[in-house]
């Protein structure tokens, strides 16, 4: 299909342009932690694709007409109907963002000593499991271990390992199976429908509920259409509906494929579980017809969910990611293959072999992208996933040293991504000049948000 992005800019926001000296100063003041940078010192912000998408005129028109009634607002019914059409779930609860959905659902299905098993838990998802005293176990498929392989579904869960866990001595402790589509913690790789169906069947055979973390359901559906036999003629909406139908429910941040600044939902088939979640929701998030969201957010989501399943939109977005992946490769920077949609994961460990894991090559590359080009992205390597001792020295490195470049929806044009590729090319010409970093200060939990670092020259 020949296509183009099915939207155009109608209102634009100015991008800050900074000098290298200003960026050096800003990054030092931020303790070399991109999360501490003021956004007005960032030119191309690839920190996240969450809540950063550009809204459409249709979304803004709907938001302007939102109904702010506390109970039973029209905005809620539009939100609910859009989700019901998409998922088929009878029970739909709004929450303010994905992690709130996790907290509300998990506290109804897990408790201390239980196990949550996933292809890969996202970091807040893992935190919400662990805060309940439960254990989060990741079972990514073996294919993910080879970053260069072109296997189409490296986001899959390892079915053999899942079977062993469920029928082994810890099987009785498993409280839920959670499949993250696409697998954000696992290189943004998709999960196949065959894998979803097989995992759901296994879970059911052991009486364990199975849920989706469906933050990127439309992008997963698009990759299924492109890569899985038997799906080429289906629409993204049909594939998504089938995926939701395979499981007992979902949590989903709508800041990604809802193309909304804020929002999330819980979808369930079991009325009794839905009732328990609703009680928790009302006590902690808000009444069941707004769940912590403003009415305009409900309406932006209702429209965004229609726009996100447009095949032209998904084709253009996937094309954008694939093109940037090619450009990165041509510039001499390897990425996790094959490229997904919401982000590219740069193989910093390979680009910067002069830096050992304890000098955090992923963090070094992320800092360099900022210093050289005002580009902000985030490390996914030993700084994020490794274990540290009391003196903050790295004891166990992460398996890979990656940098995630997330691609906000409908925000940047090819011109911006050409610039990103040029900056990557500049860095790749003299990678040995990129310094390593050491930790100056690290909090014990969720450390990457609050770390302070220093370059080691
Ligand atoms: N699940 C997945 C797979 C996610 O990627 C995220 C957020 C969440 C849950 C939590 O949702 O932010 O609405 O509370 N991911 C963002 C990211 C923050 O940058 O990948 P939330």
C-alpha cells in the first residue's frame, strides 16, 4: 500500500534551539539525568511516546463539548462505547493512567506471596506487583536474546517456561498471567496472536486469569497484520478485537494508542472482579463514570481510539520507525531488530565497546545525543536494570546496554528524524570520544528518575 501520514499540521509548537554550551550547562545542572532536564532545553524529545502525541482537531472539538457531570456524563458514555466497540468487554472502568489501572486490578487479583508472570512487566507494572508483596516474573521468549535476529515476534512469552512454572511447585502461587503488547521492556517487539492464544489456554488450564497490558494494542495489531500468517487481510480493529477476546481482561494506558494526553482503562469480562475493582476505583481514583479523568480527557480518548486503528495512520507510523531504523544502521548504529513501531532501541553496548557496563554505555550514548543534538532519550541498560552495591558500584550488569528512542505520535516529521540520524552519524564517526559515567547518587527504588551522575574523562 502506498501511503502518507493521513493528517497535517494545523497548529504548531515552537522547538527550543540551544547551543552546545547551553546544553552542557543544562545537563550538568541536571546531574546528567535526562529526567531532570527542563523541556525547554530539549529540541527533539524522544524520552517517551506516552501522553506526547499530537491531538487532532476532532479530538479538540470533542473535548470542547465535553460533559463535566459527576455521574453519568455523556463524555463517559462516549468513552465507554468506544472501548466496548474496540474490546467487546462488558465491564469498562476509566482510570487516570496506566499505573492506576495496574494498582486497582492487581490489588483485586494478587496478594503477598502470589506471582505475576509476564513476557516482560513494564517498570510501573512490576512496581505495582511488588508493592503488594507479590513477585513479578518475566519469561521473555528465547528469540529476544539475539538483538540482531529478524524473528518477527520477539515480544512473545516463553510458552515452555510458562508451562513449567504453572505445573511446577510454584504453580499454585501464580495469581495472573499478564501479556504486554507490544513488549515495551523487551525492545518494543510484538506478541503474535498464536502466542497470546497459547498462553491464554495454558493459564486457563491452570485456573489462572490472563490479562493484557494493552497500552500499544493498535501497533501490536499492525505488526500482526504485517508479520503473522493468516492476518494480512484483517483490519487493525479486527485483530485488536480478537486479541482482547482471547483473554479475561486488560489494563491499558491510553496515553499511547489512545493518542490522548491522559487516560487509561480497565476492561473485564468477570462481573464479580469488575465489582471489586469498581469499589477500589471509587475509593481511590474517582467515581465509576470518570475515574480520575477530566471529561475532556474521556472525549479525547473516545476519538483517539477511532483514529489510532486507521490503517493509513499505522502504515505511516510504522514506515517512519522503519526508515529511522535504516538511517541509524546506515550511520553505523545497530538497533534491536526488527524495528517495532513506538521506539527504536539502539545497541549502545556495541557502539561504545571502550566502555564497560560499569561505565554505563547506554547512559553515555543518551547523554551524547543530548549534548551533540539536544535529543532526549532514555537508557535501558545496566543503569536501569543492573544491580548495585551499597557504594553504588555495579555488581550485576543488564543483559544489554540499550537506549530507547521513543517516537511520539504525529509529532515529528521526516525532517526531524533526518536530523536525529545525522546526529547519530556524527557520534558514530568517533564513538571512542564518548565518555563513560559514574553514579554520584542513587535512590534505592525507581532509581533512574532521581539518579545523579558524573562523566569520567
Ligand atoms: N504499561 C506499559 C507497557 C507502558 O509502556 C506504560 C508506560 C505503562 C504500563 C504505564 O502507563 O504511564 O499511563 O501510567 N509507559 C511510558 C513509557 C511511561 O515511556 O514507556 P502510564
